[in-house]
């Protein structure tokens, strides 16, 4: 591991630990100290973005936005000499700056401004690795109550997935997962419980996944090799969902902003999104949402 990477990972872990203990002042001192030692580098921009996220988590909106704006200004300067997706730190910095600023706007009751801002950022970074993350934040603010985006069904695992348009009259649960994701594997039992309880009542479960370009331990993989690996992971860890169709498409993750896995999307019988949730949910919480859709 290169020294700069080890230094940053150590710094990031220390900052996150301080933030977890609500010691934002100490976290900032650590970040500013690293700036004095190494300068305003991409690593520093990424570290600064952790302060923005930590302040947002602590509901210190003004402070969070100040950090986000500082992170973005520095990142824009660095992007004059660095390419976003060839640098290991700038996607973290820019993505967090965008996310925090949008969430601050929304928390202040400026949801329309937040959506407009995110759409502007999507136009700027839509062809980069930030697409999914920006789309996730846009979906968090605007997707519920809107028609569900169509799924790309050109390739799949298991049985052939049905088109969402053909499922009108049925509620649909989308379970976005990744072969490397421990939280996804932990959520399998929840999805299986929901399917067993509500499948007989009409609920259809679809489990989209995508190519990541690597297999176990980060080993690079061409699509054909990775597909075999995903199938093996699915057989081992997703056996309770073996009869659930799994579209295999990066486009679905872009359209649904599934930069966080798992991401759960619940669609009602009219094809309208009623739940958009990056992250896990308990069986009880998910059952409550499914029951509400079934009652309508």
C-alpha cells in the first residue's frame, strides 16, 4: 500500500471515530493539521468532506454547509489539474460536497432548490462515477410519488424478469444488491420473509444487480468472468431468493441512484414509487410499508 493511501485511510478512520463520538472540534483540528503538513491536496479535500458529513449528521446545518462549500471550492481548483475518476480522493470529496449541500437545502425547507441543484450537478457529472450518488440524492427528494423508472432487462440471472409495465396491478419490491455487499447478504432473510408473507397477496420481488469490474479481493474481472462469480455468490448467499429474477445492468443502478446497497424500492399497483430507501430495513418496517401499499 502506498504511504499516501495508508496516511489518508488512517486519517479517515480517526476522523470518523471522533465524529462518532460527537467531537467535531477535535476532528477539525486533525484535518487542519493534515492540511498544514501536506497542503491542500485531494486527500485533504476528502478529509474535509468528512467534516461536512459529520456536521450534517449532528444537525449543525450551517457548519455542514460551510464545510461542503469549502470542500467544493477546493475540489474545483484541484480538478483543473486532476481528473475526477483517475484520482482516488476527489470523487469522495466532490460527491460529499454535493450531497451535503443538497441535504442542507432540503432540511431548511428549500426542497425545490435542492432538486434544481442536484439536476445541475447531474448535468455536470452525469458521465462520471458520481452519477449514481447524485441520482440517489435526487431520488431521495423527488422519486416517491412518481412513476417508477423502467428496468433494463437485456441481461439477467435466474428466471427472466418481467417488465414493470406488465406488473401493473401488483405491488413490486426492488432489492438492489452487490456481490461484495455484506449488508445485502444480511438483508436476504428480511426480503425472504416479506416475499413469503406477501407474495401470495400479489407482491412481486425483483433483485437487480450489476457489474463492478472485479471479483473476490478486488481481482479485476471481465464481464463474463464476473457474471459467473456473481452467480456463485447468488447461489451461496442468496439461496432463499433463488426464484427471484435478477436483472444484471449498470443502467438500472444509474436510473435508481443505487450507489448505496442495498437499496429498497417499493412500487404500488399503479406503478408509482411509494418507498425509496438506500440501506437496510427491518422486516417489521418493510412489512408496514408493504401492507400500506396492499391496502390501496
